[in-house]
């Protein structure tokens, strides 16, 4: 079918998937169930892999295909399974009350999304979106919003596991920004980043388990007890 090879169709699909990524990120801010948060992150990562795959298809970029596969395997399958096992072993299913309540947190996330669009406005050239080489340029605002909301999530949550998810969401924002602006970094850099993310998540997962084992809670504020 001809529309499959139409860059405008590809651009609309990418925009739709990016919008869903942002919706999932804001939903994670308002969600207190840990398993649900992990699965939202997995779905978000799946959509990012689909965005990368779509860009690779229209631009015939093999290295972006590899980045898409790595994103799918590492962040859609491996990390969520690892994090869900940690939740099962620690036995804590729900986040305690965040520092800022849920309605205000969602409002702040909306404000950070607006900031993302303001910052990205100077990079967006709508007259170029019909070209395959410009696919995804209009998702830069969402990439910035993902990074900012992920950082806010790290600051606002008290459980170590949701802070790990905030960190991973920030990395998703950086990945989307790289895809939006440059269609990926050199392959060796992308593989190195994925390896670093996997190792960091595993180390943080072990840390989360040890915190829960020692304090019977994943509330990082209880680490203040260690101060002399």
C-alpha cells in the first residue's frame, strides 16, 4: 500500500506514539501501585522502540533498527521482569504518599510539558516534515518533557524503586531526543549506553532490595537514620 511509504503517514504515526508515551509518563506520576508503574514503563519503552523502528524503516537506517531492538529487549522485557521480581521479593506493592500530592504532581507535570514545548519550538520546522529525514523532529518537545517529568518523579517519590523508574524515564527522554534530532548516536555509543543502563538498573535493584531487607521499607527517607 502506498501510504505505508508516505513520510507524512510515518510522521503522523510517530506523533501519535509519542503522545501516548507522554500520557503514560504523566500517568506514572499519578500512579501509586509499583507493578502498574513498571508495566507503564514497559509499554512506554515499547512505544519508543516502535518510534525508532518507524524512523529506521522510512530512512533505511540499519543502526536505528539495532537501537530499536535493544530498547525492546532491555527496557520492555529485561528491566520490567527484573523490577517486578524485586517488588515480589520485597513484598511492598504500593508507593507511600509522595512529597507532593497526586493532583498537584499531575499539574506540575503538565507545566513541565509546556516547558518542553517552549524549549523545543526553535528546533521545529513544520515545512520539513514531509521529508523522511525530518521524521520525528516534532517529538523533541515530548523528549524534553519526558526528561523533566522523570527528574521530577525522582525528586517527588520516596520509594527507591519509583526513583529508579524516574531515572529510566529520563533515559527514555534522552533516547527520544537523540532519535528526534540526529536519528541516533553512533552504534557503539548506543550499545554502551544500553549496557550502562542495564548495569545501573541491576545495581539499583540490588540496592532497593537491601534497603527493603534492612529497613522493612523502600522509603529512602529512612536512610537518614544512618547519619551520626
